[in-house]
C-alpha cells in the first residue's frame, strides 16, 4: 500500500511550511467586502483549491439553473456536521452568483453546469 502522501499530495503551502491556520477558516463577510485572502477572494483561485464534492456539484447545478430561470430549487438547506463544508459551499454559491469569472474557466471541474 502506498503512503497517503503519494496518493494525496498536500498543497504547496503545507509542504513548504508556510500554511497559516488562520487562512484555513473561510470568512464570507471578508470575501464580500474584498478583504479575504486571494484563495477565497478570487473565484478562479477558490475553485482551483476547493474539492468539489458530489453534493456541492449538485447544489451548484441547482443554483445555476435557478439563476438562469431554468428551474432549480428555490430553497436549499445545507445540513452537515461541523467542518462538513457549509461555508465553502456558500462561498462557491457566492462566486457562482456574482459571476466574477467565466463559469467554464473557474468551474471547469463541475460537470452539468452547462
């Protein structure tokens, strides 16, 4: 069996020892006011660093459909345990809704959005 570091290579800032724990916690208000770190503020950088789970992918499809007047659920309830990705999911929805980058560019890994 291969060591986990060969299968899931940590992000460069973790490997280089420059990872800041404070930057790990996403802050929606900081993103909205333009005061967040690049990893959260910039839509392309956010989606490059964010693993899109199946649940997040399906939710983003619903949101994209709703925003484009093509169906989509009008009310969505996020329900996960602590650390389950609610804030990251809401940031993904924020970046999708504000359309600060072309969907095909910043969300190329989210099949079904177009």
